């Protein structure tokens, strides 16, 4: 399972942080994908783990600062398509992955993106998104 952890700690406590990491034997099942120091007192860890023991190992950082960990779902390709404004690539990707029972929801997701993409400015795009959202809630009303 992929996780993202954000550690907020005072940099003055870095020696304790390093002691927590280097002391003892850590689980071999933890695989660090990426580790980033932000320009404040935060660090971001992207990692894979297999067990509760992996989560418990990461939890040891809570005695140095505050560690927030969440499971993560890789949606990189969709975000890349969004930033590139590649609506056709996005549509092919999401519709190609959709299970039959989820096809209608996937089509709605594409419809939203097509509609806002056509708008002349951000305000019109946001207004169109609100109209789309209202339509969705009306469709669900019995």
C-alpha cells in the first residue's frame, strides 16, 4: 500500500529525529519512494508498506513532532492530463478503466471537464461547474 506522511517537527530536534530513524532495526518491508524537506518545519515521505508494523514504525516520529499519515492513490496521469488540458486523453483513460457499473459516473466526470474547459474564463468555468453540480443533485432527487 502506498502512503504519504507529513512530519511537522522543530528543526532543533533533528538529532532526535535521526536517532529515531537510525536506532534499532526498521522493518524491511518499508520502501521509501520519496522524501522531501519543505522550506518550513515539514517533511514529506512517500512510502510503501505492507503491514500494521510498518505504520507502527512510522508512528515513532510522533514523539519528535506530529506525523500525519494517509493511504495514497496514484492519480498522477489524470493530474498530468488536467494540467496539459488533454481532455481526450483523460476521457480515454477514465472511460477505459471504468467498470460497467461505474461507467455512468465516469461519463459524468468527463462531461464536467468538457463543459468547464470550453468556458471563456475562470469565473464562467466555476459557474458552469456549479450548474453541473446542481444538475447532479437534481438527478439524484427521488
